[in-house]
C-alpha cells in the first residue's frame, strides 16, 4: 500500500501591515494622508469577502497608491463594514495600511510617527501579519 504524503504550502506575507485607529470616514482619512503625508491615494474597487456559508458578503473600502520612484505600493483598507470585520481579531484597528516594497525598520517607525501626527488619527501601530488568524484576506489584494 502506498504511503500518503501531505504537501503543506505556507503563504508568504511579504508586506508591512500598520493598524490605524480613527473615527472619521474612510474618504476623510484618505484625504488627510494625501494632504499631510504626500500620498496620492485613489479609491479602487471594494475588497469583497465571499463566504459560502453567508448571504451577506462583507465589502471593505479600499484605496491604492503606488510610488514608482520608491517601487512601493500602498493599500489603505477599512477594517469594518456593515456585515463584519476584515480582521475580526483586531477590532481596535479601523483601517489597515498595507505596504509592499523595500522598507527599513527605521522607515516604518518614522512613517508610524507621521501617521500618528495626522489629524483625527487616534493611534497607529505595526501589526505582525503572521499572528493573525484571518491573514489570508490580504492575499486578495
């Protein structure tokens, strides 16, 4: 009898994730980031999470900015929708800033400080993606 072998594939999450708490609407926080941090976020299609067990698939407002000069892509995505949370285990974050590209730890620390200084931002902090149960949703971006 042939022995069964299992292939375990682990996804790699090669981005930086910053949780942001703010009680203002997504377009206001996006506008503040564009004005105060020199981003150029634009709204793109909402991120929809399809679940076979649910009739109400949540969708999350998503904004995108690419800095071609630094070879960096940024996504600003809402953590809350009418039908639930994108990352239910982090209900303290109203938004997530996802950064793809070359970033040094000192640059992340500096960016977090700049985000905290933006009007209407309560706090911002780096989140370890690998500790999140719902991390697979970020692969949809």
